[in-house]
């Protein structure tokens, strides 16, 4: 289905995100006929000169990161792009922008529909939103939507401040806070797996599930992002947003309808039920790590403290593991173990739901290889699910053996599922905010995370404590061992 006509005003048009994700995704929508022909993109940045340069830039991005090499299509697509050099703090600059936007609105018959996409340095998010209103850009007859990249604040306090700034110009339902994990095919599948299967839904609670493990490991290090990352760390970079979002989707109650408000309100309830951990007990529930030198794919890599722009004594965690408890009827007593880190052994995001052992297993005897039932949701790079069961081992005698039932979306469809950004852009164009983060979710997850950061920031850690290429510090294993569990391997 084609989305409504719209102008997209993109701040950060020469940035990394635009280049790697936004242009190729928008182009895919265009090729699939999911973008109205009546669309125009105004790219706002500082380093280019004119429309022609931006169009070349976009073309180059599609050729490098996209799936097409069809020059004719690409040229037709980029003809919708316009460039505006811009100073984010200067009103005169916004007035110029308004003149251009108003002109394009008429030319392309866009009906005044506007999407303002902030894919730039977060320090300017608030300022830009305020100017958009003050200088008349949000004054339109069509819809106006603000798409805002992470990080949404640095902690609860700064997030509140930012939110107040953007709320001066946009209503909550006009704000699309990006969490790109919510655009991933298998993250969106969590709900469907849970709520459309009679064999899972009745078991999805503390009577039958013993623990849930969410792992998002990366092999990349900090790359060129130390200026941001060293002030952020794994907890702010990954846990406050992506990991917490996966927890809410796994734990929420079935919504009464599949509408944005109903789904979000169930997710918010999960966050409200998260058990706050007292400062003095933080170490019993959460583990931090920082990578030292090691090997990734057989190649030597330096430790975090030796990376470009990282202070030699940095106390920033590049690894997080934690035990989250949700104090409600469904989940009381079921730990949600969450871990994420840079420079780990593999790039992988997986969720393992471990079911309880049956009370008296008749096959629990020597010679039987009994394993707990697991449901594994593969988020990336594989996409699919695996169900671990026990069956009889073929042959003489009654001995059990574990087997796996596998489903892989890539195998079935024979193609890659759309990139998260493609789905999210399409949702935003159609006005569907379900897979974006509501303010209440942002606030509650900061509140939870702030308690942990407050303790960690005041206590220097003994870093580095895991070698690059490993699965993290040994304390993360102990975290589960003391509860009688262990991490299921993700490799
Ligand atoms: C981003 C973080 O939000 O997510 C990065 O800022 C991280 O540090 C990235 O690398 C991981 O995303 P994905 O989709 O590769 O798992």
C-alpha cells in the first residue's frame, strides 16, 4: 500500500545513519511502490553545496549500501531530493528552509504533510524542535511528525528536559522516538509467536517458565564513536532502549486490541512492575565489563582503553549483564537475564525461553540425555525460532535424546526481510506509532537504569575484565550460577 504524500525534512543528511540506512531504506520503499510519487526530501546539512551534490550523495549511498544498481531508478528517486545548507541555531536559516519547504509543498502537492527527521547530533534535538515551531515550519494544514533518533537524553533528568522542549512543538502522538530494534522482523514477531499460538500462550508465565535470557552480543568495538560512547556505556547505549524493549514485549499482557495505545500501555505496565534494586544490592543483580585486548575472527584487536579518543583510565562499561525481576502475577519469581556487550565472540541477538522441568520425569535415569525445553527466538543474524524437545532415541531401549525443531524466515522466504529502518519509515509515513517508543517507556526505563549508573559511576571498576572475543566477564556466569542456571550458548 502506498503511503500518503509527504515532505521529509532530514536533519543530518550527510551523516552516517542517513548514508547507511535511511537512503537505502527510503529507496526500497520507492521501488516497492510503498512511497507516494508525491514525495520530496529536503536534506539539511552543512558540508554540501547544492541539490546536485546531495543527489550524488544519495545515489552513492544506495549503490554502496542498498540492493540496487539500476541507475535509471536511482536517478528518478534522487530527483526528489533538495539540499539546504543550514545552521541549527540561526532563525534566518529556518526561514530559508520554510520558503523551500512551502515551495515544494505546492510543486509536489504534498497537502502540507511534513515529517521532520532528526538524525543528527543529539545535543541539537531540543533546539531544532523549538526552532521548527518558532520559525513557522510546523505551521501546516497537513500532518506534522517528529522522528527522533536515540539517545533520547542521557538520564531521566535530561530526557525530561528534552521532552519538554520537543513537546512545545509537537504533541506526544506526533513524536516518533526511534528504537530500531522495534523495526526488526523477529522483534515484531515476539507478539505473534506469543499471542497466536495455543501451545505457548497458556505456558507463558511463572508456572511453566523458569527463566528468560536475552543476549545481544557484538563483535565490533567502539569504532569512531568514543566521544559519544565513553559517556554512555553499554547500559545507556543498549540496555535503556533495545534490551528493555525486548523485555517488555516478552513480558507484557495480551493487549485487548492491536492498536498503538493498547500495546504501549501493556508495555508500560511491565516497566512499572520492574523491581527497583536498592543501591546497596546493585552488585548482586548487575555485572559490568570492559574489554581488554584479544582476538576477533583471528585478528588481534586492542583493548577499549587503547581505542581512539578513549581515556586511558576510562571507567565506562562495554558490557552489561543483569537480572531483572518483574513483580506481577504472571512473572513473580522468573528472572529475566539480559546481557549485551561490544567485542564479544559473535554478532548475535537471541532470546531463550527456558521452561521448567516437569515434576517427575520418568526418563531421568542414566543413559538418557534429558534437556529442558527451550524456545529460542533468533533475532539476528538468523531470523526464526527453534524449539528444543526431548524424544526417544531411535533403537533398542527407552532412552531420550534432545532434538530441535527449526523455522527460519530467511529459509522460507528465500530473501532478506526488510531492514528495520524500512519498516519504521513506512510506519511513520502512514502514521502508525506502535513500533516507536512512548515517552512513558522512555521515562520508566531511564529511571531504572539511572539507579545502576549512579552506583557504577561512583565506584571505579577493575577494568579490563574480559578479553575481546570472549562472552564477557566470569561474574556474568556467576550471576546465573547462584540461581542454579547458566547462559545458553548463542554460538
Ligand atoms: C545502536 C548502538 O543503538 O545499536 C550501537 O548505539 C550498537 O552501539 C547498535 O552497535 C546495535 O544494533 P544492531 O542492529 O546492529 O544490533
